[in-house]
C-alpha cells in the first residue's frame, strides 16, 4: 500500500494551539522580569548618586544642586534610566 508520510491538519493545529498557550504564559513573565531588571538598575544608579552626593557634601559642606557637579558624572558617563511613565524629581536645598 502506497501511504503518504507527513502530519495531518489536526496534528498541526494541536501543535499550534500548544505553542500559543505556552507563549501566552511566557510573555507576561518576560515583561515582569524586564521591569524588575529596570528597577534594579535604577536602584543601583540612585545608590551611586547618593554616594556621589555625600562625597560632594564632604568636600563642599553643601549638597550639589546639579548632577553635572558630581564626580561620578565626570568620570563615568552615567545617566539614571527610568522605566516609561516614571520621573525622578530632585529637591534642591
């Protein structure tokens, strides 16, 4: 008997449904991990900013009102990156 080899439409449809279900579970997890990574990077940047502010205070007896005065901005081109929709506001003293 001459029988064709291959997959039936139903088998392909089942595989496609399974892949769709798996990807629908993976995408929200990926977004959550990305958000956590952005928050961790932002916390690290803010910790570096805090250290630089304290070093500036130790040298000048006042806190810097402009981040361009801080050493970490001069030696390393660091910028605080915020996730979309979040704004960092500093209070000058």
